[in-house]
C-alpha cells in the first residue's frame, strides 16, 4: 500500500458515522465467531441489575421473586 492510499483509507474511515458500543460489540462477535460470549454477558448484566436494584427501595419486591 502506498502512503497516499493509506491516507485516503484513513480519511474514509474518519468520515464514516461512528457505531454505538452495542453494534460494534455485536459486529465483533459476528466477525470473530464469539457468539458463546453473549450468554455470559447477559448473565453479568442481569446480575449487575439485581445488585443495583437490590440496594434501592425495590429490594423487598425482588426478595419475593426468589
């Protein structure tokens, strides 16, 4: 690759619209065939949500679910 083509490729990528974190992560999973990571991520997000909600006024209602 020449310097000019590298610069034009860089400029092309710089002008593109930025992707959101979620869409970029899903693109990463698809490109690298890492779909097995998705259930682990969902479980971690749910655990974090339970921890956050458990420290709030909604906590008594969560305990009735378990």
